[in-house]
């Protein structure tokens, strides 16, 4: 009697042992908005804003500086920095909460504009943590074999979602885009990610209204972002310091091995509190891009890295701890070697 025919074994993906960031790029909007331009609407002062957040000015996009345009420009600069041709990109990931079409994803348009060869493309909605989520997924794709080169972009136009009369947020949010090319490496260049969320505190940072409520209201308007600042400050300052130390531990290094600390540019006081809690030595360069850029959510970390490299605070081969946190409350942290 004949036996059953054995099923053929599926062929697995074949990736590489290690991944790293191969190049970085950034786009900063042309319009510089000083504190003096936002204080009137919130009955405040330049000194109060600086003391509360560290922000002296921020960048807001002009009408021509669309989310798509800023994403493409940052991506082109990252590709040039990496030496990777756009046609070699296998996947494009855009982290953003500012793309107001439910579908298709902004990433598909960016992939087309760049001239990629039918790259996979999708958006990530993890707010301020989105870029670090994208880097973690890109690393796994490269090592797992589903992509050889991945383009990760963080891009926001939060000025459109800011209520100029909201004293808690009017001075914080800004616009911009940053990008990274992730690809294969002979040595580990991206450490294990530590990520998660705390949905129980969903209301601490959120859109004020549901789109359906806006569309059915007597005065339709863009849903604005709202935030419970004190609660967010307490959570981020201490819980995220623990997450940062976990990322260092998983990467197999200590604070004394770090060259750069690049937290999400939410507030300089939060950055200071995290650095103290982690006991970072004075030799570690700390990102302060928020002073001149404002809080750009998913674009925050690549923009901060760009400024640190431009000003000589970070160099190729440096070890940097990235840690991002925001609405959700979503967070992610990893150690990377800078290109």
C-alpha cells in the first residue's frame, strides 16, 4: 500500500547576523518661531517658557513644506549619507501622527518619490516613540531576511494640531523630519529594543476630539493635541530612566561606555531628570535640540542626532542610547552605533 506523500519543507528567510544604521538625514522647516510669537495667545512670557521646557524657538513648516516633502528631503539626505541608492531600499517605514489620510500610507508616496524599486511601505502610529519603533523593526527585518536595506523616517507637522490658546501645549510642538537607513553589518550596530506601552494612562497625551465628533460639530476644526503635563513629566522622568538602563543592560554595556544620550526632545527638565536618575557621567554628550527645534514627536530623535553630528558632539562610531516616549503611553529604547 502506498504511503502519504511528504509535504515539502518551506524555505526560510535568510538574513544576516547584524544590522546597523548606515546613514542619517534631516529636514528642518525654514520658518523660525521665537517664544515672543506664541506668548500672547497663552498670556505667558519668554522666561516662563524657557524655565518650563528649555525652548527658545521652534520650527514651523510653511505651506510648501508638506509632510510628504519634508519626509522625502530627509530621506534623500540619509541615502546620500549612507551611500545606498534608493533602488536598493526594500522597505520604507514612516513614523508619524500628522498624515491625515487614513489610507494610503504616506510611506507609499515617499517610496515612489524616491524612486525605490517597489519597496514595501507602511506608516507607524506610535507618536513620539515611532522612530525608535521603526529602527527596531528595521533591524529585525535586516537580520531576519525580509529586507536588506530599510529606510526609517520620523516626520511631523504638529503646528497644525496645536491650539495657540492652550497654555499647556501651545509653546511645545513643532515640525520637521529625520531619517535613517538601516542595513547589514559585520558587527552589532543596533542593540535589542526595550519597548512597551501603558494604555491605562491613554488620556495623558491625546487628540482632544475624535474625527467623527469634529465633523459633526457646529464649527469643524483640526483636532488639537492636549496633554496633562505634570503627570507626563513624572512618568517620563523616572519610568523612562529605568527603560534606558534596561536597554543598556540588554546591549551589554554600562553608562560609562556611552558616548551620547539622545532622548526624545520633549522637555529639557525631563532630559535632566532622566540623566540624573541614570547617573550618566559628565563625559556623555546629551542632546538638547529642543532648545531651537521644539518638540517634533516622531522626528525628534533623528533631528537631535543630526544636530549633535553637525556640532561635533557625536562622531562616527560613537555609542548612543536612544529613548523615546509619548502618547499611548508608548515607549522604546535601544543602543546604536552612529554612522
